[in-house]
C-alpha cells in the first residue's frame, strides 16, 4: 500500500495472545502515518478502521464479554 506522502507502507500487527486478538494496520516509516485495517478475535474480523483501534486500545476484555450483534459480514 502507498502512503499519502508517496512512500510505501508496511503491514504490521499488535497481538493480545490471552484474548486471541490481533489488530492489523499499515504503517509508513518516513512520515509515521498509521492506517488501521481490522481487529480479529479468534480468527474472525469484529471491527474495521477507527472502531477497531478504539476497541483494541480501550477495554478489549469488556468488549469481548458483551454479546455482539451477528449476521452480517465485514
């Protein structure tokens, strides 16, 4: 993926093994921009973009303990 600054971005992820959660994002080393892709829990995408970042950086355990609406694909 290419950043707005023109440089190439690198795919990275942050993982919480205890909760089986992984936040995937693209990071541009030259300018520092970060584009959040998605949050996966137990191999299933549960959120994308800003929502994924807010959940991952917030109270992830409480989010996972709350029943989520199902029946749609991201």
